[in-house]
C-alpha cells in the first residue's frame, strides 16, 4: 500500500463562540422558545445566571452556556 492510498480520518472540534449571547442565542442554545422558561430555570438554578450589559440589557456568557450544556450531557449520558 502506498502513501496515497492511506485514508486519514480528520475530526474537527466544534468552534466555541466567545463573549456574550443575546436572549435569542441563549434560547436557541437551550432549545426552548420561551424567555419565561429561561428565567424560571435561572431562578431554580437549572440555567446560568444572566449578566447585565447595561441599560436594561442582559445576556449570557457563552462559556457558561457551554458548561451548562456539558453538564446536561453528563447527567443524561
């Protein structure tokens, strides 16, 4: 077998976003459509806390959202 016939399996790690997710991005990441659900989960300690962006705006850090998702997979898997 020559070198040209060797098959390489390349796996790419998903690119993680950085910074702060807005409410629509957080909803999509959580797989829900209700802001009320996110707030309820946050109060119950089941979802990351929001961070204030000033002037009544809030968001969630991507790092916290990824940690939250990883914790769900660990519990389910």
